[in-house]
C-alpha cells in the first residue's frame, strides 16, 4: 500500500514503512537532487528520534545491483486505528491521550535547543518575513483556489498585528518561550499507544521553519483539532499544555499563531490540489476563513466605557474586564493613586490640566498593554472629542480595535447615585453632585459610541454592552 503527500510517498509493507521524497523543488524545499534527498532523510531520522526513537529505524538505501536508486526513511509501522486524526474523526474519547501529547510536547520544549539565532526567528520582523514567504508560494493560486481580495485583507491584517505587537514578541523571547520545536504538529502524525504517544514527522527540511515560540507548536495541533470539528479538544489541549509547561499563554498570541498555522495549511491544501491528491476545491476557502477569524480574535481591544458621573459606567467596566480578559483602567483610581505633582492637588483633580494629565497617564498604560496583546477597558467620562481623539491615536498606533460605549440614565437617577455613593463611602470617585453636573454639562456629542441605557436593570445594561462587543455571554 502507498500513501502520497505533496512532498513524499510512503510505502507500507508488513511491520515497516518506507518514506521516499518526491524529486521536486518547491519554494520552501528542494528535493530535486539525490544527495539533497539523502541528507534530508538523515536529518529527519535524527530530529524525530527526539520524540519517537523506537519508530525511526534509520535511512534506507534502495539499489539495483551496484547502482543506488533512491534513499528513504525506514520506520516502524504503527497501528492505524490508534492514529489521533482517526480517533477524533470517529469521536472516540481522546482527552487522556491529549494530556500525554501535551506532556510530551512540553518535555520536548523544555529540553530543546535555544540560542540567539533561534530567538531571532520569533521577532515581529522575522514572523512577517515568514508570512511573506508563504504568501509568495501562494501567489499562483490566488483567484483560482481562493478569493484574492479576502486573502489580501488577511495579509494586511497580519502585518498590522505584527507591527502593533513588537513588544509582545520581544517579551516572549526574554521569557525563554522560543526554541527548536517540532514545526508541523498534526493529528495525523500522532499515534496514541498504551505506553504513550508517538509523535512523528517534525519539520526537517528547513531548521528556521522549526524555530519559534512554543505556542506556535501547540497552535498547529490545536488548529488541526479545530479543523477536524473538535474545537473543544483544541481548547483542552492548550489548557493542558499550559499546565504541563507552566508557560503563560496570552489569548491574543494563541489566536495569532493559530491563524499563521491556518495560513500554512492553506498553502498545503493548494499544493495537494495542484498535484491532484485532493479533489475538494472548497478546502482553501475554509482555511482562509479560519485564518481570518482567528486573526480577528487576536487583535486586542481598547474599550472606552464613558458617560457622566452616576451613569453606571464603572460598574459596567468592572463587569466587562473579566469577560474580555482585559485590564480595567479607571481615571478615578489614577486621580487617587497618581503622583500629586503630576495630577495636581486634591482640590484641583477635576481641573482641565489635571484631567488631561490623568487621561495621558491612563492612555500610556493602555498603550503598553495593547502592545503586549492585552485588551483594556478604560473607565472615564470621555466627555470631550479631544480626549476621544487621544484614545483613537493610541488604538491606531497599536493596531488595536477601539469600541466605544456611552452609559447614561435620566438626570435625577444619576444625581441620586452620586449622592448615595458619597454617603456610602469607599468609592474612588470623589465627584460631588455639583462636579457631576458640571461634567455632564461639558459633555460633547459622541456619535460614534453605542448608547447603553443604565436606567433599567443591571442585566439589561450588561446584555446591551455584550451585544455591542459581540460577547456570547451577556450576564
């Protein structure tokens, strides 16, 4: 029996498998020369023995008499019924097996090589170059296998994300999250055996494509599980990998790396169609959609929650924070905790100078968080167009999505809330009823914000905000 991929042909006989390279040259790999094929076989055996030493038996030489015909990788044949992709497709329980896979991957990463050269592969600049290399290989398929305009928008979004997140990638390098990993972790290359998983077929033909953030490795399998119709298993695998590795997993970065893996799979799908190995011409479009959806989720949000004092904005902002996995920043908190020489004396905290200073401080903190891929909720009155333009500039600079919510309630209700809050104590807001009236009177029109009516129940206001933000859970 023989199985063909876009790069190799696998011959199954008895208890063994022989894997032979196609004598082809791609933009990312060159197997056109016999010596290159032999060297690649040796490299595949060496690298894959890190995870499956009892499977990779060595490089085989095929001869006719004294003439060497070809070289291939000789492997132990594994039971097809224990292949992870087959198990997932037939909806067999694989949670325990994924725990073992996560443990094996975390172990590989813990002991993998690290160096300045490997670190350089995970900068924003290097990741953009890698994206462009895949884009170049995809160029001949644009318009025939997938929509060109949708793909151009995807690439533009990837570039914006990388340009706005340089500090996030630098931070990951400083934390030791970049190593010589697997590079091509697919469910079809994992076999779940009684004595533990066998993980096969790491990327061997280009070392730099194997170098990267540990999350990039985990993202490849997570995306594959999602592609197989099991997104819940993808989430469970990521969580188990986090537990096994102890490595922080910023949600923004998880989605970005899943999107990049979908991008790579898009190229593979096109190559298979070109070679006649697949007939489903809708697969590239699905993969493009997957990449787009995850890249959209990767973009951090800056949510402005504004409105006059007593409008319920602080309560809504504090509820939104955990629902968006975002840090909540409040001008009231900064007024109380900020340096007096910067923010003004207590009696002047609501002056124009103090107001601009506290917004500057809040936006500077927001800028740092957004550059690291972390969403923020900014709780402030946002009563002037100038202050909102300051926020918009930060969102543009960090390639973040800005969402604007304006809370409001009838004047009498707002005043009653302010009076009650002052009487109760314990709030960081020091606005009196008179200050609240002044701020409300100074509010300039805010046509770009979604109005959140807080005069009803708390649940109603939360549901309105959730709809504006596309959250699935509203209360």
